[in-house]
């Protein structure tokens, strides 16, 4: 089975687009998930709930779709060629991004907090002075690429087993590992995305990555999504409403190894899985078509992912200083980021082989 799945391509484009609006909203958020590189004063509760809503399912969906893509990649490649492709598509863009795309974000973050004075060229050598949070060096949004590369290596033996294994699929039982990971590991590892001390995220996202590979080509999985679509979508709406309601009522338990907090995290694990299933089911039903727009955006998605945050932080650095309302700031930051990122892709990436290579395109 090597036929391209149009619905998964649409979901991939959707996930990248949502990420831009998620990061635009993060400019107006300060809470348990941390602070963005540039933060507006004041923050906004409506955008806070948008952040919480998207955060529940966005990266799980991203890793599921990435795992599914690995299935199709390994259908037409040997394991050796697959790993070579991972280096070209992940490691090269990571190195380029680490030295070119991340430092401007850190520089503008320090400027916005009055923790550095001077030009970007004066700052650049200091980017390599120590690792965040003690220093300036970090990989920003490129953490996803690092995790994906490591998962591709770690999961390869599991993929070999799953490809030949014969197993039945139970959508409810598949939620249990996710609930257990959140309940057991999230109280200690809230999510720093540094790979070596981020066990809740590592195990959660690795599981979604493996699920994507193991489920995408199984006819039983697609049949279950069709058969129980109404139940899945209804459950997602109910569970997400409960989740948001807990935050609105301000009754989310404090982080600790307590029954209340671990139960809450188990609920989050189930909620994220049901939401991912809902998006997969909707995609399978309504986004099976392919057209010129999808062809263009599907190729643009990865470079847009790599480029967007540097552009967004730069725009936000100036916009937060304007005397306009928060809604206007959010719309300006998000819209300008979409337009400028696509323009940069079209003018400097799409038809130039060296930038295509640096940003993971063939």
C-alpha cells in the first residue's frame, strides 16, 4: 500500500497552519505552559483558552501524521534509505535553523525583556553561552525535528515488527497507554522539550508516532473511524468542554503526585486521543480530494514550519508596542506571519535548490 493519503496531507497542512495561530496567541499568554519569546502586556484570557484547546491535540496529531508518513516512506524505501532521507530532511534543516533561525528569536526575547542591549551581531556569539534556562542556547521550535529524528531511529525496530504483525484494533484500549503516561510522568515532567529530561513528552509523542505508523494502513482502523464517527466527534466535544470548563472554573488540581492531579492528567491523555481521532475521522470523510492548492501547500508546509516562528517573533516584537487593542494585534501578527512566510517561501525557497535543501526539500 503506497497510495498517497490526501486526507493526511490536508491534516499536515492544517496542523502547520494552526501552529502559526497558536504561536500568535502565545504572544498574549502567560501560564503553566511557559512564556513565549515576546509577550504582550496585558495577556488575554480568551486567547489563553485557545492555547489550552490547541495544546491538547495539536502535537499529538502532528506526531501521528508523521508516524503515518513513515509507513508510506518505508513502503518504497529500505531502512537504510529511510534513515538517509531522515538525515537529509531533518538533520540538515535542524543545523541550518539552529544557527540561522533560532538566534534572532532569542535576541528579540532578551531585548523585549530588557535583558540585553546591543546589536544582533553583538549578541550572536553570546547565543552559544550556556544552555537555556541558564544560558541563551536553545533549539526553539526545532525541538519537533530533533524528537522526530530520534523517534525515527528508536521506532525502526518496532516498525519492522508492526509491519508483519497481525493485530486487532481497539480504539478505547489505545487510549490507556496515553492516559498512563500523562498520569505517571506529567507530575514530574511538565514539558521542557529538551529531550533528555522531558519524559512525559518523549513517551507521549513517541507513542503517537508509533500509533500513526501502526494504524494508518490498517483497513480496520479506517472502518472504525467511519463506523463510529458521530460517537468520536461527540465524545471529543464533550471531553474538550469538560477540559475547558475545569480551567474556566479554576478547579484544575495543583501539579503533584496526588490522586486528583494524576486523574486530571489521565483525563487529558484520553481527551487528546479522542480529539486526534476526531480530526482523523473528519479528514477521512471530507478531505479525500486533491487539487493544486493542496499540492502547493503540502510542499510548502515544512519550510513554513521552519521559517514561521522567526518571522512571527520579529513581527510581534514591534506590534506589541503599538497602542491598539489585543484583537487587532493578534490578527496583525497572525495574518502578517502567514503572508510573509509564504512570500519568503515563494521567492527564496520554492525554486532555489540550495535553500530547498537547507529547508528539507528535494
